[in-house]
C-alpha cells in the first residue's frame, strides 16, 4: 500500500488545516503552521527570526 500525504480541513468556529497522523490506534489531527497571506490587511507585523 502506498504512503500518501493527507491533509484535513476541520471547521469549528473557523476553518483549520491539519496534517493527519496515526499513533497505531487512533488518527490524530496535527496542527500545521501557515503564513498569513494578507499581513497588511490584518495589521500583522513582520518579525525577524531569532538566531
């Protein structure tokens, strides 16, 4: 069986995107980190990466 990448959208108040994991018994929703695509519209400031 092929090991394919899976993504899940789940809505509860807002829509979130998650990777799907499996711990041997249960499927798990794994949080994804995404960038804001409209930073200026929402007043999100750029942050510098700490080294």
